[in-house]
């Protein structure tokens, strides 16, 4: 019986010494750092857009052209921007890249099929701009299209800045594609 009482009293003393007094004067960050949990609590990841995006358009123009366009976000291809807050936490913002798959038909016959993404445009723009940019939009330029060709436009933008570039994509009735940068900046004299 004495041995049992001795064992119980030793257990009580051992449990009472584990009351967290060693942590009483530590900050939460120090406690998390000691437990190797600080990084998981101070790291925040945002994805833009948050969900997968797919936009389908099928346009028939009066000049005989038809454009079938699928514009979608690419899940595992993103541009990451890292920011630190005043509380030593880190925010990773991942801007998903986009691509556009399209078919151009003339009088019901497929004349061209293309996949547009920023890697295609990097052949035309040798600057570092496209490395840091995300495709924003792809649209048909009805005013610039004629009976001999169709004109598409696309826009790339560096997230969280006002830096952007627009491109014109001209596809003729034989399926040949020509890409040019559009300068939309107006100058006041």
C-alpha cells in the first residue's frame, strides 16, 4: 500500500511540474518557433482566380469567318508574388496564367487551330515583361476584321501594377497568323 501511495504522489508531483510555467513569459511566436509551427501559421497562400475558369465562345461573323474560342486558367502554371506583413507573416499570391485555344473557320472549313499563351508571345516580345505578366483577355476586334482576315486582340498585365501590353492577332483566310504589339498609350503634345 505504501508503494502505491508513493507511486501516486510521484505521479502527482510529475504532473504538477508540467503546468507550462516555462512558456508563461514567451510570446506566441516564440512558442510556435520552438514547436516548429511558426512557418505554417505565418504563411498565407492566395490563388487568383480562386477557382478554375473556363470561357467558351462561338462567334459567326458576317464576313464568313467563325471563331470557336476556349479561354481557361492553367492550374499548375502561375506567377507568384511574395509580400511580408508587419507581423512577420508572409503572403504568397499566386496569379494563374491563362491560355486560349481557338479554331478559325471560313465558310464552314477549319483554316487554323492555335493555342495562345504567354510562351507563344515571348517569341515576339524579347523583354522580361512577359515573364512577369499574365494573359488577361482574348477578344475579337470586329472593327479591324475584313472579308479577307479576322482580327483578335489579347492583353497581358503584370499583376499589382499598371504595366500592360496589348497584341493584335491577324488571321487571314488561308490560316496564316500575324502577331503585332499594339501601342495604346496616347501622347499629349
